């Protein structure tokens, strides 16, 4: 059973902040062997929320939810991560459905733009996202921008 928390930067405890930063570094810097500026000042921007997914008290899923104007003109999310020990259990579907639910609650009737790794194109299309850019390299990893319009009906995986 997952326990979800959606908190602003100022609501995070030091333990929660440490756990989310450790998970992000483990996944994006260590596993993907991709040194990049993980601390980009977006974490503490106004209205940014941190979605934390716990199982048995351990942080195993995370995403950063961003209001319009931080990463894109539209609402966005990123830093989507699942602990290596929790992968292969369908948690990615649950995490994205939970992300979308919180984005719609926080910023209703807004389009959602993301920069997705290219290999996840089909995954995000299953939630109604469409590609809006060509593939580009970000930190030597192929990405493309995708959009979910607010009028789009939730995909079959969503609640």
C-alpha cells in the first residue's frame, strides 16, 4: 500500500528532503551515469510541489510538480523516479496517474508539458500525451517534449 504526500519545499522535513535528493541522485546521476546540476533552484520555487510515495516508511517514488512558468509555459512535472528496489511492479503507472491527479487539483484546466526520455514515448502516450518536438539530447540522453491538453480524457491507466 502506497502512502502519498504532496508538499511544498517549506513543508518538507529535513529527513524528507534528504530522502528525495538521495533518490534523485541515485537514479539520475549514479544509475544513468549522468553528472548534471541536480540542484537547480526549481525545488524551492513558489508553488512547486514534491510528490513523495512511501511504502512501509521508505521513499520509493518521487516526482516534482511545477506550476506554469518554471520549466515550461504550461504546468509540468519532472524528476520522476522510482527506487531500483521497487521497479517492475507497475508502480510507474500508479506514480504518473497520481502525478496527473495532483497537477489537475493544483492547476485545474491547464495543459501539462514534459520533457520525456525518448524510450518512454509509448508509456506517456498511454496517458494521452502527444509529442510536440523532435528528439533532442539533454545530458546526452535522447528526450522529446510532450503535452497533455487539459481537454484530453485520462488514459486507461488513470483512475
